[in-house]
C-alpha cells in the first residue's frame, strides 16, 4: 500500500486479503471487539492483513506455517491457533503437514506447547472430518 492510501482503503484491502484466506473470521473478530476495542480490530485487519499478510515475499501457506510455529511457541494462544489451523487448511496445507510442523515445534518450544497445539489441531481436524490424520487421500494436484 502506498503512503497516500486512506485508512478506509487500507482496511478494505486488509479485509479482502483476510477473506481470501479465511472468509469466516473477519466479521467474528470485529464483532468481538466492537464494544471494547474497535481500533484493535481495525488495526489487525488494516495493518496485519492489508500491510503485512498481503506482501508478496511469502505465500499464504508459508505465512501460516510461520504463524503456527509462533503461536505454538508463545503458548496460551489456543483460540488464535484454532483460527490459524483452519486458515492453514484453507490455504493448502494438509493435516499431515500441520501435524509435522507441530511435531517440529516440540524440539524448540517443548512438549507441553506442542501437545497443546496438537490438541487444538485435532479439534479442527475433527470438525472438518480429517481424522484419522495420515489416512486421508492426498490433495489433488494440477497437471
């Protein structure tokens, strides 16, 4: 985004990017913050998605791998991790790849955080009919 874009344009750009990766979460977050900190919702969408997530240097699936690792490392971010497991699936990561990323995190974040993150992923996988992991057909590839 250029320096001359308006606040509203940055928000609209961010919301479009967010809808492209997770169509359900934007309105939910804004509603949840509307009575306490609408500015936080605005900044998350305008800056987080309009300025950062939209940068072309990383693809959405790569951004989600990074995000899953960071939320796992932080710990205590299970609600946000749940949103990002859904989003990771939306942008092309498989359940197996998500599990592998969370397994990788055990060595750097510790088993308790990796276990908590895996429990969140299991919940999302169950909601989406992806259990048991490892027994799903591979995603279709374009020729």
